């Protein structure tokens, strides 16, 4: 996706001083029926410049393949377009020396709001039939903090979504109604293997919905 230069510059200005690395554009066909909305790129994605190209991506590819979907069917983006990282001093047990690490972290609410105009732009441009937030960050970016993935995954919702209002400098409900299908972020299975078949079921259902859209 080519975002308007002004939008990207405004985000960069607002995020000055935040611990964020790089920039990864959303990717996929302009006429994609599905738009996947993750959380933020991780270390791998910032290096490869491909969304979901790390460990979570492998998991996602497996579910897509089982549902007979490919990345050509979907546009992939996330709530935040840079890698949020924290700074941690850690003892290297082998060398006995302190090392500084920069692990991925969940974006803050302020970061999600700052990047919101970019996601709004993508949704407007692509006009996907179904928005698929993966995980709580993507879901709450669209629907607010009362919505959780554990309560709403696998449900087809028809609701207004949150969009950035420049005059209010916050997210406000859209006038239009969107179709939203929340599912878990692939990384969720790394913490809870039992979710795997539930998530696969979500993807199989999504695949059947897209066939109806064709
Ligand atoms: N998580 C995301 O939300 N996006 C990626 O590209 C990778 C991990």
C-alpha cells in the first residue's frame, strides 16, 4: 500500500520518542475480499518487509492452506505499522555479562490511535467485504475495549467501527456499518495449544463466506 506521504509524516511526528522500529506497509490485492488486521509487525517482519513472515506467519499459513485460501485472497495489515519494542537488561548466563535486549511488546493505546489514520486509509481504499481482526489489539482498534477475542471470535458482526477523528484527536464510531469476523492472533496458540482447532474452524467458516461473496 502506498499511503499518502502526509499521513505517514504525521504519524512519525506523533511517535517521536516512542520505542518503535521501522515501517511495514499493508500488503495484498487491491480487490481482496478479506482484510486481516493484526497487532504490529515483529522483528522478522521489519527485516523481511513481509507481514506475518515469522513464527506467527507460519501458523497463519497453515490455517489458510487447510481452508484452501492463499495470501492472494487477502490483504494483510495491522493496527500499528512499526515494531513496538521494550528495552531489557538481561544477564547472559554463559558470559556472565549484562546484555541489552529489545523484545517485541504490545502497542500502547496512544500508539494504536496515532497509526489509526493509516488503517482508516487502507480500509477506505481496499473496501474489503469482511474485516478480520486477529487478536485483541486489532479487535479493540475496530470495536473498542469492551470487545474481547475470547468472547467474539468466530462471530460475524455487523457494526460501526472506530475511525480517527482529527478534530477530536480520538477514535469515534463510523457512520457506516461494516462486516467484522474476529479471530485469534496466531501467536495465541503458542500460549494455548487447545485454541488451534477452534481457530482452524474460524478459518474454514471464513473460507465458506468468501465463496459466497464470489
Ligand atoms: N503480528 C502482527 O500483528 N503482524 C505481523 O506481521 C506479525 C505478527
